[in-house]
C-alpha cells in the first residue's frame, strides 16, 4: 500500500525509483510477475490465485502512468529512508479504524 500511496501522490508522470525491502514487491514488478498474473486473470499459476488483485491492479496502472524502477534493500540494515518507512508503516498499522485487510478479494 505504501508504494501505491506514494505513486498516487505524484501529480504528473514521473521517473520513479521505488526502494523497498520487500523482495515480493520488487520481483513482482521487475520480473513481470504481477503483469503476468493480470494477463492470466489474476492466477499465479494453474491452481493458485494471486492475492490482493485489486491492489496489484492499482499498482500496475500506476506503473503504466509513471516510469517505475524498483531497487531492493535489506530491511533493518541501517538504510535511513527504509528504516523511517518501516517506522511509519508500524505506526499506521497500530492506528485505530484501519480498514480490514480482505485478502484475495477481487
């Protein structure tokens, strides 16, 4: 959600480097996994559905609007911006009134 919200705040098409400690996010975008899931009607393979297709669709649409590259960093390794993002994510998750996480819903 952090990547989606960050890209949604951009007012015009931009060149963006997403730095993340999530290998899943980085690989899904850089290796084209998410695009394949969408092309295969949100199936990861013949029997497994992709989780959170609504969020992946939003992210893929934003990646079409912007020129997005992803870079992976090791989490909790002293990368200043990544450590700050982790702090903000933990604080946001602890706030009351957070909408439910409905996994796998299309």
